[in-house]
C-alpha cells in the first residue's frame, strides 16, 4: 500500500531519512550538505504533495526530488576530493579545497547494522571519492542505475532526458571510474576475527607509538592522508617516518576509541591537553587481507562534531 503523502512529517522523515541521506551524501560528498538537501526534499514533498499522482511509490518520488535538488546544489560547486586525488605523494600544494567528508554509520543505518553491511561498497570513502571525478549528471545516472538499481527509463524520467542519453552517460561514468579508482568489489577484507585482531594490534601500536608494528600492519602500497593538509604518503616506510616525526604524542600519550564511518572501521584519536585527552582526529581505515591499505585522518572540527564524539576523555 502506498505511503500517504499527508502523514505526519516526523513519521515520514524517520522512515526515509537514513537512505535519502546516504543517497545525497553519495551525490555531494558532504554530510552537512546532504542533510540540508534531505531537509529541503521533505519540505518540497510536503509543499507540493498535491502534485503527487501516485504513479510511483512515495519512496521513488522522494528520491526524484532529492536527486534533482542535489544536481542544483552541484551546479555551484566543484568536486570534493581527498588529498590523494590532487597530485603525487609528498607534495604540499597549499590548495584551497572543499574536502570530502566521512559519514557516521549511525546516521545511515540507525538501529540496523546489517544495512550498512549490505550497502558497504556504495558508501566506502574510496567510492565516494571516485564519484567526485564525475560530472553531476553522470554521477546521478551511475548512482541511480548501479547503486539503486533503477531501470534506465526511471532514471530518464527523473532527470528529464532519454533512455539513450542515460545509457550513454552510464557508459562514460563507468569508464571514468575504472580510470580513477580500483574496483570496490575486488577489495578482499579479513574475516571478522582477523579484523578484530588487526584493529586491536593497530590501536595498541598507535597508543604505544610502536612504529615497527604499525609498519608491519600496513600493506605494501598503503596510503596515509590527512585532510585538510594536502600532503599524503604511500608505503609503510614513508608513512611511519611521517608519523614518527610529526605526531606530537609520545609513547603512552595517545588514546584511540573505536567507531565506524562509511561502513569502515574508524578510530577517534585523543591527544594530551591540560590534564585531559582532547579529541584530535578521526582515522578511517580500509582493511584488506594483506593489511591496512588506506588511512584517512580527518581533523576538521565540523567533521569531528558530526560523529558526536566526546571532546575529551
């Protein structure tokens, strides 16, 4: 039975908000912008509910409103990359960039961890970063077709174009993704027990500033990046050299607290300050059977606030 358009706003928002937030986040690469667009989507839906003719489900109608609102938002902004997407390792470009943001798992799968497991490939940081290389229309087509599994005709109706144009845009989008990112389906993660062991060893090594163990836990082509700094490093040797020389904490000073972001394991890191340990960064990790292959250490205050992490411990 179709959802009634005159349902209480809070009920409507609660039912569809998490999946619409994930969709808008894929489109925009920003949690804050995605939240704004989702709010705008519900306001438009309530304002123009008389135009809803029931030809599609309420869910499809809301996705159409949200997608077009995202496209409008993208008209006035550039892509939101990570440092690795701007140039080679070790290059400090002093660029003024609006960075890609991580998203807390709790925002897109509240009370249902299985949801994020199912959608993990489409929410990983690497996939969201790769989407930033696509023009807005191609980005929308790829997400609607390959993530949401809509038919080409549905996408064409949503975007006000033809199925021929949709199929052409999809081919170009897939080709571009092949150029800028590895196939997410080819990422082989450790078993659950292997993940727990790897993460426990990493947290312990980081708190002890044990660079030898950290190096052992990294894959041979591992990447460390830390927006808003444009510098990034590749390979265990360069990564641990950077950490040893730049991390202000000594052995035993740091505290790591486990969390989840983008369907990936993450750690909030706390540095000593004024008798407390103050929140400093959020590390989002990519795990493979050969070790930790990618770590993004975010430090922007607005990102840390999004994760509702305690400011001190």
